[in-house]
C-alpha cells in the first residue's frame, strides 16, 4: 500500500527585494502567478490538497490559490520552521510523508519532486532533501556528507571554514520528511540569534539522533532558482519560455525563432502550425492545427480554428473560424468573449 503524502508550500515571506505592493508569490510568470507553477509541480506528486502557509499579503494570496489549497496564516513571521508549525494543526494527525517546498520556486518540476519523495520512501531515516552543485556557491549553506553519502551537516557560509567554503554542494531547502518524526521534533528547534526558527536546524537534530539523512542532487541547477528580485523573475521567465517552446516544437509546432517567441503556460497549439518571429501567445489562447502566425503577432486569450493565418496583428478575446486570414496590421478586440468575431 503506498505511503500517504501531504505537501506544504511556504509562501508567507514579504519579498522586500521585489520592491512591490504585490505579494511576491503573485508576480506573473509565463501568464500565471509564481505560486501557481509551484502548486502544479506539487499536484504532480500527490492528489492530496496541499497546505499553503501565508503571511504577507495573505488575503490576495488566498484568493489566488482559491480551492487549490488549504491556507494557514503564519503570524508573526519568525522563520521557516515557525512557518511549518503553522501547518501542524491540519497535518499533525496525517500519517506518512510530508513534502515541504516553497511558493517562490517556480522552476522545480514534478519529476524532481517525485524523485525526492521516492528517495524518502526508501530511506530508513526521517529526512530526504534536495541539494544542488553550483560553480558560484556564494551565500548558500554547504552540505557536508559522510562516507556513506548521508548528510552530516548544513554549514552556513558565515560559520564555514575555508575548507568548507570550498564545497560546492548547497542546500536547496526542499525536504521530504517522515511526518510523525517531524512534528515531534519541530518544537526542539531553538531560536536563532536573529530571532527566527530555521528549518535547516532539523538536520542537526536528526544527526544527533544518529538517523540517516538522504540527499538528492538536482541535475539541472536552474530548477532550484528562488525568486527574490525582479532580476530572478526575468531569469525564470527565460527558462520557462525555453521549456514551453521546446515542448511545442517536440509536439509538431514550427517556431522559427524561439528567442523572440513568447508562449504562456496555458496556451494550446495544434500540430503543423508555424510561428514566425516576434509572436506573443498569451493567456488561454488556443491555436488550431496548420495555422501560420506572425511575424509580430499578439494573440491574447483568443481561439483560432484550423488553418488560420494571422500576420503582424493584435487579437484579443477573438474567436476565429477555420481558415480565417487576418492582417497585416489588424487590431481586433472582442468585448463579448465567447461570441465569434464578425469578419
């Protein structure tokens, strides 16, 4: 019988470095809020409704996740371990495993999370964690492993010796726990000199109990990008754009210049369609088979039948019949979505 799996997404941070009135996890990325990408990744490994820990901007974040998750409030916000304890009333009685990830890591895939869960299912100890190897490890906690490959410690950079600073394996901060052990041990985490409770300290507790901590090194370091600034947001957008474009090309869509083609996450495109440079396919756009788009065309939440040709034009909320030809230099906006545009 499969071990039950619950999931928690930590999304209470203020995101000061975004310099925005919008909560960090609601900033758009490939047409969706950051946190939506994270929820979708988690939904690929468990069918149980995840718990999202909210704090800063709690109301709009709750509204954004709607029925996708159960939300709990962290107030005040005293670190990652403190945030996880906010989920305890909902999950402490749930047996099995607990996956802990974040609402600002939109590039983590379901496949990587599944490998982490599988690692913990095979682990005799209470923790499996993600790590990453980076050429520039500046600012990250280093991973110390034992001769058997298990994690022996996470050493923060400020406390690291020159020998430890030379280590390039870093803590990602994503974990899969034995639930019963975790809820029993979380109260033992001590407050830091900064007045916060850090989840990384749970590793030292397990080591002190001579329990095995397994680690999975993420093959693609891009997956571990956390969004803290708008620079990071742009970096993540570039990664997602590449992933989305590659997926459609492998599905039979020709994209002449992927570098200048922008396709949102929920767009659908039929086989044998051809996308010329400078196109933006946004929102819930659906493109039929055998269409030609561009150059320099924007489709925003529009539906195109098979064989449509749209060149150098902007269409918004439009519904085009099979074989329609638009442009160049047309601007069509349908103020009554769901009704076909009269051509």
